[in-house]
């Protein structure tokens, strides 16, 4: 009976498989095209010169503070900007290479040179005016004192 349907439809198993493969490929191509068209290039919305690396960090807490550490070798303290806006900590900086090296002369190029940044949402409230930052042997340490917790009050509901 399947031969009857194959003859009516004009398709045998091989042709059906070919059609299914072509449909799958076309669907995948359309999905890829949609994803690519929905994403804009960084240069389109951030400007032509946007090229920024993301800083790796460690964050941990002590009983009295949050501590953020990051390795940023080759950066001078003057080239680092640390800011707190509401509950977000942002670290920005720039690592410059001093000598000019022709791209063709590189055998391996893994180090990042240029601007970098990292923003994190702080999990607890901190006393922004008491934050301290230091740079020691290429390790940036930021100490954010925890804000004193407010007293908890119970409010009794009155019946009217």
C-alpha cells in the first residue's frame, strides 16, 4: 500500500529524505540569519573605537566587609577608575603596551592590551564613602565595608 502513496505523491523514500534535509537546512539558515540580523555589531551602538576587555574578579566577604580582587598587571594606579553607583561597583582601566610591534612579528598573542572594565551588583549594602582600594604586585584589592544593619521593628496591626 505504501507503493500506491509513493506513486500518487511522486516521491519515493529517497526523495522524501532529500526534501526533509533541504527543509531542515533552509530552516537552520533562516534561524541563523534572524539571529545575526537581530544582533548589532558593537561598533554600531557603542562607537567605532569600542574595544574593551572584561576584567576577571574574585569577590568574597568577611564579617565586616566585601572584598573584590583582580589581577591587573601592567596598570598604574592612576589608570584605574573605581566607582559605586547605587548598588553597582564599576572598575575601569587601560593597559598600554609601550613598544610598537608589527602584527606579523607575533608568534603568540594572548595578552589583552587596551581598555577594560567590570561592573557587578553588590549583594549587600556598603558604606561607599569608606571604600579603600590598593594595588600590590599587579593585584587590585577593593575593600567595601558593610553598612551597619538597621534595627528591625515589629509593627502591630490594629483592627478597626
